[in-house]
């Protein structure tokens, strides 16, 4: 990324910022695919934290909202290919659920931070490609605004409270010393 682009938006690349992606991987396919990527030494950025779930349908919208609210820059849900789900229709249900969640997130401008992918146990290379691609997309979007706008405000409020509590304690101590 050019220096001008980084100056224009410091949350995009530069400044040592790397996206944080939470990946919910189904136990039977995608988690094994991630494992294969590791064993096969397919390179992908260390931007992803993997959380194993038994099926992609286990991921509730509230999990996604919590991850984004807690500052994840992106959330990936990875499951078995359609027709391969170990719980028959789990991934079809997940697809409907994630699409609905995406529609809801679109109203907040967060929809591109959520991605659904089908990755089988034999697709280690594909796993690494998906992570690389999603990382690049998130870099273009920049940091999760929860982190850049809301968190600094919370920290500033916390600092204000702490300093007024400190001042109050110092006043009390001063009046006791007299
Ligand atoms: S078991 Fe993998 S998506 Fe359902």
C-alpha cells in the first residue's frame, strides 16, 4: 500500500496493523482442511484464529455479532460442501442463516466483514487461499470501526473516571492529614 493511501486512512494497512479474523470451522471438513494447510505448509497470514464447531449450522448470529462487537475485523464461517454435511442439511441451514445475518449487517455496513465458505478436509490449499483473500479484503475495509471509534471513547471515559476517582481520593487524604 502506498504511503499516501496509508496517510489517507491509517486503519488500512501500515502502522503494523493486521486484521484479526475469527474463523468458525466445522469439525469434519474445514477444520481438517485448516489442519492439512498447516501440515502441507501452505502459507497464510497469521491473521486468523480458528474456533472449531461441530457443524457450520452451530454458528448462531449472536456469535457473529459478539465477535464483531468485541473487535474482530472479520468473521469467517467454513463448512463442508453442500451435500457433504455430516448432519445432512446443516450447511444448507447455515447458508440461509448467514445470508440473513449478512442482510442485517448490511444495514450497519458490516456485511463484507462476514464470509461463508465451503472447504473440504482435502482442500488445505483452498483454506490458505481463502484466508489470504479474506485478509486482503479486510485490509481494504480497514479496522473494525468498533475498535477505532467506540473503544477509544470507552478508554477516554475510563481515564476520566479514574482521574476523577484519583482526585477524590487525594482530596479525602488531604483533608484527613489536616
Ligand atoms: S458437518 Fe460440516 S458443515 Fe455440517
